C-alpha cells in the first residue's frame, strides 16, 4: 500500500510541476507581449516623414500702376544718359547689396513705401524708366514670372544680364 501511495504522490507531484511550469511560461509570454505592445516607440524607429510641398495660391495685392510722366514735345528728343546701358525690356539682376537686399518701392524716391525686398542675383525685367530723383536713376522692374512683384529700384544696384 505504501508503494501505491508513492506512485500517487509521485504522479501528483509531476502534474503540479508540469502545470506550474506551464502557468509560469504563459505568464512570462503574456508579460512580454504586454510590455512590447504598450512600450512607446523609440524616436530612432519612427518612420521618417516625407517632405511635401503644397503651393496654395493666395490673394495678391495689385500694385499701383506706374505714374505717367509728362514729356514736353520738342523737335528733337535728347537722349537720356545714365550710368549704364539699361533700357526698357532689358533683363537685369540685383548686385552689390552685400546680402542686405534692394528695396523696390511704389514711387521712384526713398520716401515712398517699400513693395518688397529684392536679393542679389535676383532677375527682373525693366518695364519703365529711367527717372532721375534724389540723385539716383530709378527703373521700374518686375519679375518675369510673377508680374505682381514689381517696383522702382535704384540703377546703382542693377546689372544687365547678357
């Protein structure tokens, strides 16, 4: 009878060890699963976003029309001599501002309001001028691509593009 009891005790012990091992294994697997599931994603693993550029056309200000200048009629029109060979419909670029940019204004004088700032090597088409004011020759410029970006600029910072 003692032998029968040993077998029973032995089988109970074996079943308990197997069941306990199975439960511990299941608990460990569940713990690892929940740890990985709720673990915040490290920054290095995050997907790198792709840059996208969307151009949204917005309303643009209509610049005032250049002021008309009255020219007295004479039998012979004298040639206007400026410091350069700039003429209407010439392509020019801004130079010599040392990165400060060139103010393009609503009127050909330094007291008028600034339309925008043009930067070195930016290209413009000469539309009107020259007008001599405040000791400078002024030209009315506009960008070839966007005609709303226009204004009067001082000749000293313009160079003809050939």
